[in-house]
C-alpha cells in the first residue's frame, strides 16, 4: 500500500495540556464519560482507553450558540454545498473537458451514472471486496470450528488463545500460496533469515543494527529485482515461475511485512536486555501490550510466523507489534459483538461515501489526464481537494476492512485513521491521526531510540526520509518527506514562541492559532498533492494558475477566510471532546 505516514511529536498549539512525550495512546478517558452529543462522531478505539485521571484544568464554556459561531454555520451552509457542486459540474458529460477523460470511466451501478474506477490501487481493493468478504467469513468460521474442537479435546475452556497458533499458520500458508503462488518460498526464506538474525544476536547491540540493514537491503533488492525470478537463480527452476498466484507482485506489499520483521527482532532484543516484570493478572491496555515484554520462551518461530503472516492484517495492516499480538493471545481482550457491528456500520457508510464520490466526481480521471485547461482557480483547487479526499478514503476503506476482519477474529489492532482528512489544522496532529498504527510503530522503533525530543530536528528529517523511501524509492516521495519535515518546523516554532500555558487566557490567542492553522492546512495540502496526487510538476502548474493573476489571488484570500472558519470549528470540536472526557493529541 502506498499510504501517507505519521510521526508522533510532543507538541500541539491548541491542546490545553501537553501530554507525555512518549505517550502512545491516542484517546484519554477521564472518569465516566457523559453523553457524547456531537462528539459521538469521534472514532472510538476499543480497549485502548486510559482510566487514570489526568488533571488538565477547567474547559472553556461552549461556543456553539454564540453569534460568532452562528456566523460560521452560515459560511459552512453556503461554502460546503458549493465545494460539492463544483467537481460534480466538472464531471458532467456536457463539460468542455469531458472528452479528455471519458475513456477512463466505467459502467456504474448508482442511478445509471458512470464510475471513475481508474485509480489502480483502489480498483484492486474495490473489485475484490466480495472475494475478500467471503474469505474473511471462511476464516472466522473455521476459527470458530477449530476453537470448539480444541476445547472438546482438552475438556476444559482454555484461559488464553495460544492454541490458535497452529490454525493461524496453516491458514496463512494456504492464504499465501493462493495469493503469491511459489513466491511463498521466497517470502519464507526472508522471514526465516530475519528470525535467525534476531535469535542469533539475542541481546547484543549488533542485533538491531543487523536487523535494520538486512531489512533495508531486502526492500531495495525486492524493488530492483521486481520480486526475483526462480529462473534467474538457475534455469532448472524456471518451472517454479509458472504458478504465480492471484497476486504475483508480492514484493509490492512487502514493506508492510518488513515492519513486522523489525518489530519481532526489536521486541526480542528488548526482552533479552530489559528486566521482566511480574506477569499481569488482568487484560492490558494497548500501550501496555506494546511495551511489556514476554518471557523468552514465547519468542518462538511458530509464534513469529503466526504474527508476521496473520491473515486479516497481512495485506495492508493495520500494523500490530509482536508484543501486542502475543499479549492478545495470552490475555484475550473483550470485543463485544455490538462494538464489532458498529465498526461494520462505519465501514459501510464510508464505502457508500466513496461510491458516491466515484460516481459523481471524476476528479481522479481529470487529474490523470490533466483535463483542466480553462478551469478557474476555484475549480483547480477543488480537483486537488477531492483527489485528496479520494486518497484518504481509498486508504481508510482497506484499513477498516482488514481491521474489521481482525476484530471479528478476536485481535484488536490499532485504528489507523481517527480523524477525517478535512478535520485537521495541525501538521503534527494530522500525521498522528492519518496512519496511527504506523505512527505507533515509528515512535517505538525509531523516534524513541533516536532520542526523541533530544534531537528533534535531526530525528524529524531522518524519520520522514525513511518514511518516504519506505513507501517508494522515488524522488517524488523523497520530496514529499522533505516538504513535510520543513512544514513541521513553523508549528514547532509557534508552539515555542506562543505557548498556551502563557497566552491561552487571552481572547486573541484562539484567533492567532486559527491563522496558524490556515497556513498549516495549506502546507499539508501542498505536501500531499506533491507526494500522492500530482507530483512536483502538477503542483507547480496549480500554484501558478491560482496565484498568477488577480482572480487567483482573490480566490486564495477567500479560501483562507473559509479555512479560518473551518479551523475555528475544529478547535471547538476538540474542546467539546475534552468537555466529554476525550483527550487526543490530534
């Protein structure tokens, strides 16, 4: 998957309380939650809520019914429908640019409309949703049968789920053979080599170094050799290249698997070097599951394979650390059926939203064919904006589908996207909420080991360079990583010069922060358009068209005013969350 990436940093220009630098939880619950109201839209993170009380001081009184916010509602009521109408108009068969992109459209199912199914990455998921859903049902059903047989054979109810490891491995091997054919041999060769690197070095400091070097070389070699061919090793092995499976390009998604390889070796290294606390007697929180080491006898090859190839999360994640995975087998979490069904509902609503966009807004096809000659600055900006919405949804949907499959299987991986893409004013908060499971992985295995806030500038640059190269060995992604690193520093500087603890009591502070949020939004849009939509040449064209004349400048000023209103609403929404006992760092 080619998804945007997250980094966790310890500052936020609007949150009242600066939480711990190394806090890994995204949601903090204080006492009993009151009725949620509008904040019921906030994505819950099952079994990851903190129950300890955190003193963050009194909250500001609600502003929802003040004259200021009544004016904001009026702006939203006018602007948002217009933002929807513009791309629908650009997608009309009567539009002058329609002939340029019509060949990229396919027959649709919604009210006789054609559908823009031209994005190859999302098309691979969309076209296979029925097959994936059937496979998930088969997996959950077989797991249930296996569990009943295991209970009957022992004549007692087991206290943990480690008995599922053989079932998980067996299903995973069949799963891989179906997906990748004989390339399963290559995958197991890499997995086994990595395992013995970790086991061979044990608690030696050379272990993490060799692990990282090996996995970087594997990613580079996979890319350079396009997954390798058996015939390149020896002509007699050419017959093994015939059975390629349903998805022969196994190396494309191996970057996700690589994260699990590093996780196992690093967790095993820390298990060899850190003191082992007493065994917990109750279910652990998400943060505790990631941090607490297991006795060394749990770091076995069988557990390693079950973790790395866990079928619900193998293709796209979310990313789960080895310690977390094993704790959920040893101390199963409580996943109520109602919560899983609620999550299914969220997935279906998101899927229908994407279908509406693809049937009525052909912005991906317009972008790919550059069918925008003569478009106004407003129209160009809406093409860019809705392309970013499509990027957000095309990543959210697979992540939620595979997380739903995992939840139905009894394993609770981190939620990836905990904010809508359009509900972000902070560069740092955006990266925390975008790909949260990767964020947690980055914090645990890179950010903290590199020194965290002790070397914040160097650490930020190194992390985003790694993140860009991890996604794709291309200059476009590297440029994205550097832009993101550059755009983070203004927010860090603003938080340092205008801390909430010193100026938060002044009425002007919220508005100054909103102005800063507007610039953050513009910078985030620019960076992500470069990295994941139109590249450097495309963004230069858009910027030139939008700012090259008075009409474009007038539009930009109007857009900044609208963004100012949006940021104020985002501020108040987060304040309402905190009034309801929900504290997040994004």
